[in-house]
C-alpha cells in the first residue's frame, strides 16, 4: 500500500498520513513508559533513577540508527515522487547494507564500553549495578531497533504510515504484558523490564520486515538490483550520514544534560526520569507531524512541485502552532497529576521538581514544534547539513546554559530547565531566516538537477 502525497488536498493528506505516525510513536513510548511506571511503583526510586538514565543513553544510541534510516527515507521518498523504482530498489539494498554494518559496530561498541559509558554519565555508585544490568540486557535489542526503523521508514517514504503502526501497537501491548509478568510476578527487577522490551522490539522488527517483503512487491529488490552504484550510495550517504549526525548531536547534547542532572542526586534524577517521559508524550505528535511533513516535501520535491511545497509549509506551520498551543496549556495545568502517574504522591520533593520542569518546558512547545518542521524541510530538500547546524545551535546552547545557569546558587537545577526553550528559540530564528533568504534555491525542482 502506497500513498502519493503529490496530489489532493494538502492539509487533509498531511493529517491522514501523520495521524498513524503520531499514534505509532506514542505507542513506541510505551516501551519505556511501561518500564518507568512499573519500576517506579514496584522497585522504588533507585531503580527508577537507574532506568531513567539508561533510557537517555539508549535514545542517544538508537538515534544513530534512526538518523540513518530517516536520511535513507528522504532518498526513497524523492525516488518515489519521481516514480523511479529502479533507483528506489537499488537504494533499499545499499542503505540496508550500510545501516546493517553500522548496527553491528554499534552493538559491539556498546557492550565493550558499557563501564566507561556509566562513568561518563556520572551515574551515582549506589545505582550503577542496576543501570549496568538494565543496559547489558537492553543492548541486545539494538539490532531489532534497526530492523523496525528501516522497514518503517521505507514504508512511510512511499506513503504507508498505517502498517508500521499496526506492528508497533501489537508489540507495545506485548511489552506492557511482559513487563507486568517479569517485574511484578516473576520479580526479575530491572532485568525483567529490559527483557520485556527486547522481546517486543524483535517481534515488531521481524514482523514488519516479513510484511514488507511479502506484501510490497514494488519495494522488493530483485537480483539485478544487487549491484554497486556509487552515485546512489553517495546520495544516500549525504542524506543519511548528516541526518545521523543531526540526530546524534541532538541526543548527545541531551546525554550531557543528563549527566548534569545526575550530579544533583537521585531525587532530581527520578523527577527528570518521570517528567521527560511526559514531555516526550506531549511533543511527540508534533515531532511525528514534522516527519510526515518531511515525506510530503520530499515526494513533491522529487516530482518538481515547488508551489505545492510552499502551500504545504504554510499549512504545516499553522497546524503545528495550534496543536502546540493546546498541548502546552494541558501540560502546564495538569503537570502535578501527570507526575503522580509515575511517582507515589508521598514523594513530594520529586513531584515538585518534575512539575517545575514540565511547566517551564511545556510553556514553549511551539519552539520545538517549529524546529521539527525545519528539520523535516531541510532533510527533504537535500540540505541535511542545515538540520545539523540547527541542532548544534539548539543543543549547544542548551548544554552550555545548563551547566552555566545551574551553577548559579539562586537557580540551581532550574537553570537546566530554562536552557531548553532558549536553545529552541535561537535555532528557530536561524532556520526561518535561512529559509526566507534561500527559499528559491532550496525549492528548485529535484527533477531538473
């Protein structure tokens, strides 16, 4: 099943394509939310802090694979827009091999360097054994993350956002059930939560791979496509590597901020672990809308429909603004009851720290919403380097200010929270100004190149 986004009502098609992405990513968050919720309730604050730190690390590691898959997806969308299925199939083969090799190396690195990683993250010695046990198990799921994200991004590139959702939904439900079984019934501790996540990831990964092979003949490579093509590999690499860098820089910055958070002790670590899950749920839909927007732009860019791209940009910006306004209001109002979903109401200090984080971040969600649209735009028109620049501005500001402001006694940990929206704002201004200055050159039809 494919969906041609170069025709029809722009706003309606964007929403039809984006909604399954939004629902799917919210379900994907259940992998980690289930761990956080069940561990927080069943195993206590130390286990919650350990898993929260491990989650931040895993987001960084998997962002490398996700960035490569997203970059390849832009190439797939452009070729689909041009209806060049020969290059599309060759690109699938080459990108699968490229990302597969990276997956293997990343897995080996993660296991070999697990102890230096724990030291770098400044995880307190009291919870290091818990964090190490959790990570040692969760690293076995890196290959599954590659399989799912590669196939999901391939299907989305040709307009199919429903199938990835279905596989993810089944896997997420299984993960919750296995979490309860392994942690609450079998009492396997943090290891049980990790094992549940890995099993669920492999089910979604292999499931979507089999589906793509059996039911998408237009995407199935044949023997003649199993050959080297330097020009295709260069095109994929230019998109994938820079998108990977962008994703990695973004999550490396978050990892550094996590290190600063850890220096404030287990109370702040636990508050951050719970609040960041709520934060992710809140702005994840607009992130997925940005990815859907990127596919829309890439298909139309490949088809040479620059006027449709301009209309799509206006429609997407308005949609993101309205959505973020509603979500910001909801998070600011319901911050405290949201925190009690993850932390016992008796943990007043943890809840207070988490509420402050959510109200500061939540008030400025349109900043990150606009940033996701800019990432998607520049990736789709073959300028992933600009996405890297925006990420460096956003995360560089965040890291520098997090360490600087939090060292001021009057601010403390609040300085870390304040650094985030400032970084969003500076990156947004840069990205919008660049578009306004260079839009004619940016939207030059790909078919004319």
